């Protein structure tokens, strides 16, 4: 795959982060001066949390207590008209406005029910193992979070932020990197360079 491979999509905080690519590539022939036009497709996803009680982006849930079960269901959906795509997601955590301590991250991640068919790569992304298509166009990352019951006064009156971001890449003419178990664990060019998605807004 050449490094001009089209990559798109960034969405965060479990709200719509739809992005698309549309372009035209033309060339001329010497024999008849005809114009042959190839119109590029696009990849377009939405990231939503249909049942999150905090509401819209940045929505807060107040007075949370240890062992509380919070509905949080980040859902990636392929938008109508999009090309088939592979998707991946990343979960990031903040504690009182700062990066969450590693021990707290481990405790919280143990209480997040990441669903089947997601595999975590060494780059920290969770990779969905199948394509999203027009027939199967939606997938949830998880459905709820349980606040660790051992968390006590050290978290009282503190803010905990769980940020989910999603990215997609065209499935056609692209082969994800797989491990020895044939699981998707990375997106790379043929030379092994990691693919960095570009954000592109629909025109």
C-alpha cells in the first residue's frame, strides 16, 4: 500500500465526530485529449453514547459514589454513503484535570466491560476485528463503567474524565496488521510505518 492511502476520521467524547474525504483526480490522454475522471470515495463515522445519562458532550454526572454502575455506551456507526471501514478506538482518563495515575487506570479499566471482538494493540488502541459495512454498520465498545469500590476519600469531590475517541480507515484495498492469532492489532503501511489518521471535514 502506498503512503497516499486515504485515512480519515476522528471523533471524541462520544459525540458525533463525522469526517469525510471527497476529491477528484483527473488525467488527460495525448491521443484524443479526453478527460477521464476518478471520483474518490470517503469514510464517514459517527461516535455517540445513546444511553449515557450525562447527556451531550462534556455532560457530567454528579455525586457519583464507589461501586456505582454508570451506563456509558460509546457506539461507532458507519454513516450512510460511506465506504466500508475498519474502526479502532482509544480510551483516555483524567483525574482532577491531570493524567490519571497508572494504578487508578488499571482499577478503572478492570471495571469497564469492553465487548468481544475488540483487541488492544501495543499502541493503546482497541481494534474491532471486523469491517463496518452498510449491512453491519454499528458497533459498541462497551456498555457501562463501575466506579471501583476501593476508591475512597482520595477521590471525594474530584472529577474523573473518561474520553473515548474513534478512528476509521477504508477497508477496500487495505489490510490491517495482524498478530500470530490473526487478530488485528495495528494499522500500518507496507513498510511498517504506523498510519496516522487525518481529520477531514465534509465539504
